[in-house]
C-alpha cells in the first residue's frame, strides 16, 4: 500500500475545463464513502461522451458529497490564468508549491482547518514540488502541518508519535492509541537516538488558532504528532528506513482507494496521494479514536484536490477517454 504518490495537473487540462460544483449537505454519507464501499477503485472510469451537463456530472464523481467551501474563488482564479508568485517569481495557479503560499487567491477566501493532532510531512528531495499534494495540507491547515525536506527529520518522541506507512508490524488507526499507551507504560524501547540534522521547513501565512473545541487532550493522549512520507513509491525506502523513524508505531490505511486521476501502471488503487492519506487518517481518527460522529470536519483538506479532480476529469470525459 502506498500513501505518497503525487498528482500533477497539466496546464492544458486546467485551462480547457470549466467544471461546476454543487453540494448536497442533506446526505449523511458522502458519494466518496459510497464509492469506496461499492467500487474496487475510486477513479472516474467513464469514457463515453455526452452533452456538457452530463459530462460535468460524471466529472464530479466521486467527490461531490463532501462538505466543501465554495470553489467559486478557484473558478475565478482559473479564468484569470496563471500569476507570478511574489516570493519566487514562478508562474503559478492558486498557490505556489515552492513557497507554500497562495497566489492570486486571498487567505480569507479559502477555508482554514484546525486539526486534532500535529502533522509532520517528510518530503523526498528529488521529487518535483509541483507534483506534491502535501502543499495542500500546509496551506489549508497552516498551524498544524509542517513540511520537512529529507534528510531533515526532527527528533520524535516514540511514545507520542506515529508514522503512517505500511509494514508487517503496522496497526490500524483504531488500535494506534492503545499501542502508544502500552509503549508508554512498558517504556521498553530504546530512548537514545541520533541528534536531528539541521531542519529546513516551508512556512506559510496563517493566524494563530486554538485547539478545536471538540478535541480533548485526554482523548488523544498520548498521541501528539502524526508523520507522513511524501514521495513516490520507488523512493520511499530511503526515508522509511531512516534510523530516526525506526521504533515509531506504524499505522496502515488498509481499505481506502485513491481518487487520483492518473493511475500508475501495475500499482493498486490503494496507493493514495499524500493529501488523501492525511484526510482518511484524520477521518478514521475522528470516528475510531475520538469516538465522534463525522460531520465533515476535515473535508476541506480536499478543497484544492477535489477542484483539480473535477477539472481533469471534465476534460478527460469530454475528450472521450478514461
């Protein structure tokens, strides 16, 4: 299973498609959940062409049931075209993936999300920034997400941090907290570790936010941080086997399917984009660890991803290909 593949949106498809969006907030289960249950994959496999309204409707699947902020601001920004980033001068659409900052869109125009735990993302240095969905999480949850570029990895407390990565010893989200509590009680792990290397993080603007009201420290204890690896599958081994990540409780998302619009040959549809992995982890955490009914609290983590999904699939469907 892979959590770290990065989607890339082509400039031609972004400019050609004109998606529309709607929400049905009366639906308790999103179309994404229903699609996960009934389909072996989550990608839009429609190939037939039709009238424009039918094309747009097919392209919205399976993300249309999410409780998202309005995409009107992104539609307007798309119509205006690419804008130069004020920091690096790069030509960007919506945000600068190099500087982790918004471009052509105001911070007050996008949703900002509070997360119940802090998230660290370890990004492979050889991967193209423009292919990473990790920046989505940083921009939408700026106070709770930090991106490190490997080999920069902070020092983690093995009793309070988990790594979302598959493996023979990986546990489910549901069993994760108990594993940490048992570890804290036993204190049988090696407490000595290498000193962390100098860090390089990407910062993004954001106001100071307090902990969400619905999160109780006793509920999430002892968990303080969740680590994700942002890399292609072929490059994950170097990071996942780094000694600074050894000994962390590993968590695996076993039942989730990707909605990524471009598949990798020979790879299963359980290979998730980084933003998908973060979203699904938090959703499972909310329900299985906090014991709360999910009401779309983290849906806006897919704010950019769902828009790009519709744009790409609208263009693909209109062109008559999957």
